[in-house]
């Protein structure tokens, strides 16, 4: 399928495809079922990516990346997503990818110099600490409980976070805290850069969960106990954290869509290869109409996903927040890729459940996507709010309502009351 991607995107994506096939997949196959992959293996893949000029496609050149624009990186991220290790090997995995982008977007020169080069080189890592256990911030971020109080030129942070991806090993935590305690719940919050070795930062545990990652990423529960950092560690404008988080999450949701689209594409490739090879009941499984139609439906939905991602990415690239487009794309993608991977696993039978193929890992991994970065329901809420914002009441002019009668004297259908709007204006009285 040709998506007419722009700039260096198609050329780099082609090279990444070759890199993933020849370098990344052999490591993935070696560790499926026995992972996590040792850090040294990831480091070796990164070195190979550097030598091929493919390392950190989204990171600006001054920090050692390729400096691709948002639309250019799109097909590259799709190719990287075909392997569970591809994004880590290319240094374009969540959450560092989104965190680097946020620091680049909102950081002061000092903050960028301190964190970005080392993050880009993969020498250090980061976490984004927003979600809190119940009854703190989750789907509803205005329930945020973590606070940062000013004491002279320091923030004193107290709170309890969890599901901070990469937080167990992170060197810096982008921490979301309430900084103006009198503001409206949707305002008065800030993102603060907290070095993870600051006294009072207590990593309680890596949360046990389904789908342990092949590259060993853990999701941390963290307490902040009177954690003191300079006020100058505020990332972006003080009290404007919600705006910054939105700016982070829009592109980050789409890059997740790109990587997962690659994963679903590979899952379907594996399933079609298996069906084509496997015989049963006197014919090839690939000749049975059920699987054929199913694969056709998943291919069609995945094409829709990739088209939607490109549309939303173009909007973001043009400077729009594209909130509704991103919400639609994220929710639709999460469901399409989940269904595609589920079918791919089904059609590989026992091989789908086993770990000689990556489908079991894909299946466990993809399930989170309907919850992270805003659960389906949260995005549908936004889409529905927009959809219901200006109902076209004039479309209902012709319907009959209780107590209204039709005149047909002239032969033309004329209701005594044309619209509910008219009724509300008091310009209507029922004929009786
Ligand atoms: C693997 C993984 C990685 C994560 N990484 C990070 C991270 O790096 N940083 C971070 O800060 N957080 C992270 N999270 C947390 C994630 O963002 C939250 O789990 C998510 O926002 C949902 O919040 P919650 O778990 O508190 O669910 P809740 O807010 O308790 O919601 C529970 C469920 O209620 C339903 N629901 C919610 N709102 C509505 C509504 N308006 N209408 C109808 N139904 C609704 C949904 O089905 C939702 O799943 C991660 C989570 C996972 C699982």
C-alpha cells in the first residue's frame, strides 16, 4: 500500500525494515519465551542502528538523532513496531520518545542540555508520572492529589504515583503535581523534572502485570515524600501543566498508533503465512472462506487505521492540536489492532499460544492500548461531546410530535408546528 509519505520517511522506513528483518528479529526470536532481553543485546542493536544511520529517527540532529519531522517518522515507527524490540533498538520507544519530545518542546536551554543528549544516547532513561492509585488521578486527571508546595526557591513534592512506565530504572521523572491549590481542578498543575535519586523519591515496586515486556520495561509505583527540587525544574509554564500534557499526549498517542499498526501488520503476515502452509480437512486452511474473509476485514481496517494516523499526523504537523482526530484515531486503532492480533493468534492455533512465534507476546502487549493514553471510553466521551455540541434540530422539522396535527388541505404536507425551536420560542400552539 503506497501512502505517499513525505521527505526522508519512505527511504528511512525501507532501511529500518531491512534492519528489523536482519538484526532485530533474530534477537527477538532468541529471547521469545525466555526474556527479558539483556541490556547488552539492546545496546548492541542500538550500535548497529547508529552505524546504519537509523538511530533515534525522531530526535533532533543536534542531540544525535535523524531529526525527522512528525510525518516523516510515521512510516519509520510503523516498521520499528513490527518487532517487540524494534522501538527500543531504534530509541523510539515509549515513554522516552514522548518524554524527550516534551523536554524539547517546553524545556529551558539548561533543562535540554542536562537531559536530552544523555536521553537521546540511551545512557539514561525517564518516566512520566501522572497516574495515581484510586482516588487520585486516572481517567479523570482533575482528581490529581500529588502536590508541590513552594518553599523559597524549591518545590516540596508529596504524592503517590503508579504505572509510571520505565519508572523503576528511570533517572528523571516528569512528575505531574498540583501547584496552585486554589485554582479550578483542571488548572493550576505543573510538570516538574524530578531526578530519581532525589531524597524522598521511593520506588515501591514494579507492578506485576499481564504481558511482561521482552525488553524488560517495568511500570513503577512511586511515593514522593517531601521531595525537594529547585523551582527552576518546572517544565514549561508554572500552573500550565494540563496544556503541556495535552501537547505531549497528542503526538504520543499517534506514535503509539504507528508502532501498534506495525505490530498488527506483522501479526497478519504471520497468520497468512501459517494459513497458506497449513492443510486441514482436505485443503489448505488458506482456501477456507472464514479465515480469508476475516483476514480481508482486518487488512481493510488496518488500512483505515494507517490512513487515519496520517490524517491526524498531518493536522498536528500543521500546528493543530487535532484533539478529536487524535481521539478517534487512538480509539479506533486500539480496537482494530487488538482484533487483528486476536485473529492472527487464533488462526495460528497452538502456535499462536506458544512462544515460538511472537503472537502471544503481541496479544498480551496490545491489550493495554485500549486503556493507556486515555481509555476508549474517555476518548469516546470527547468525540461524543463534539458530536452533540450543535445538534441540527432543523433535521427534525418533519417529524410529528405529541399534540401536533398535519394539515393536508393544500395537498402539501404542512405541520402545524415546524420545529422544536419554534415551539421553544413560543411561536407554536397545538391545534385541537
Ligand atoms: C501498561 C500501562 C502503562 C502505563 N504507563 C503510564 C505512564 O507511563 N504514566 C502514567 O502516568 N500512567 C501510565 N499508565 C496509567 C494509565 O494512563 C491509566 O491506567 C489510564 O489513564 C486509566 O486510568 P485508571 O487506571 O486510573 O482507570 P480508572 O480511571 O479507574 O478507569 C477505569 C475504567 O473506567 C472506564 N471509564 C473511565 N472513564 C469513563 C467515562 N468517562 N465513561 C465511561 N467509562 C469510563 C474505562 O473503561 C476505564 O478503563 C499506564 C497504564 C498501563 C496499564
